[in-house]
């Protein structure tokens, strides 16, 4: 956070800024989509590491799915900082489902 205080405020950024209304769509983009993108990047990284080893890839993906779900659910207690949101779990599941379908029907067909 200290870095942002050292960076001067650029005038061009003040002109580009578009204020958004509070709505369900904008709140999903601001709060739930980053979790889904974080989860998707983890899945893609695992697929990159074990590209030709499908058996190992499957094991590590299942472990990553459980770790992501446990991390999100454990925010219900005070062990992990953050706020639990059911929509986060939904978006993580949607990201995993879409990536899995694209992988199955696009990449495994080749």
C-alpha cells in the first residue's frame, strides 16, 4: 500500500475513471470475479505443469479443487481472514466447470 502513496496521481487516470452504480452485476464483477479468475489461473498453471501427464494432472487438479473450496469455506470461522460468500463458491465452480468443458471438448479432441 505504501507504493501507491509514493506514485503520483496521474491526471489521465482521473479522466478515464468511470463511476459505476451499485447493482448486482457490478458487485459480482468487483467482488466475485477476482476469486474465479484466481482459481482459473491456478487450474491453468497445473495444466501447464503436467501437460502430457494426464494422470498426475488429474490428481493435482482434484487436490486444488478441494484446497480452493476449503479455503473459501474456512472463511466462515476466524481461522482464515476474509468474508465468506456463497457467490464466491458459485463463481469458482463455474470457472472450473467451463475450463473443464473447454479442456475436454477442445484440447483432448486434437
